[in-house]
């Protein structure tokens, strides 16, 4: 997956095992992709490495069948073993260079950022994309204060990378996020807790596509 491919992506979904049972993850991933999610990430905090590796292999098969890239949170060795497209790391995780040394030179690497300074640092470090947020309070990141919408346009102007806004974004506030300058979003709980995941993803995609020139 190239940076040009990333630039075309609009909707990023996360399979977070804090919300989804591991045995339900392939079904949920399929529903997300049926609804138009462009990228899938496996996020499995505080799970045994063997569990993560096994599930990553299952999700990679599902994602490959749909031609959707799979990103592994935190574990470059798992991404390498599973043949996943990339790795996503946080501020306190490995450096981009360390991730590439483990997962391979061709993997896509994303970095979570929580300020304009961190966004610039991630770009300088060689990240392929950044997550920018949390925009709103979110139970997925309870220890992080929301940064609001004000920095989206500044980050877009300062960083020549695909920027995926994240944190408390749901269908009901998506128009506000887009109006603030977001072109790409990550949705976690909104998708995972939707009664119909594919339908929810389609509604998000429709709103994103309607504002594709922003």
C-alpha cells in the first residue's frame, strides 16, 4: 500500500477487542468492509501475543479477499508474520525506524498524534500517515484530554501526510468534523456498537463523499 493509496482513503475502522469479542472480529470486519471502510486496524490491548497473532492471520485473510489493507496496532512482529499492510504506533511506542526494521521496509506506518507539534514530529520521523486527536472525549482513550476541532486545518497545512481525525467521532457529529476541515476519519465505537455496522458505515461514507472536495 502506497502513500497515494492512503490519500484516497476516507474511512478507517478499528476492530478494538475492548468492544468486540475475538471470535466475532472477522464477522465485524466483513460488515465494516461491506459498508465501505477503506482501512481496518486490529487493536488488541492487553491480550496475549499468541491471541493477537492468530486473530491477525484470520483478519488478514478476510481483508485480503476484500482488497482492504489491514493495520496492526503496536506489534510490528505480528504485522510481519500475518502479511499485514502496516503498523500503527502511539507516542510512547517504538520509533518509525524501529518498526520498519521489524516489519519490513514496505509496510505502511501510522503514528498517533495529539497536538500540532506531535503531528510535525511524526512527519519528520517518516510516518506514512497520522491519527490526529482525540477530537472529542472518548472511552477508547479515557486518559487523553480532547483537543477539539480547532487544530485540524492547521495540521493539514503543516503536514504533507494523510491525516485521519479520531476520537469520539460518530455519525451525529461527523458533519461538524468535516466542516472543521477533516477529510479522513477514524470511527471506533460508533461503528462497533451500531445495530447494523454495514449500514452505519454506508451512511458515514455518503456524508464523506458528499464533502469530498473539502
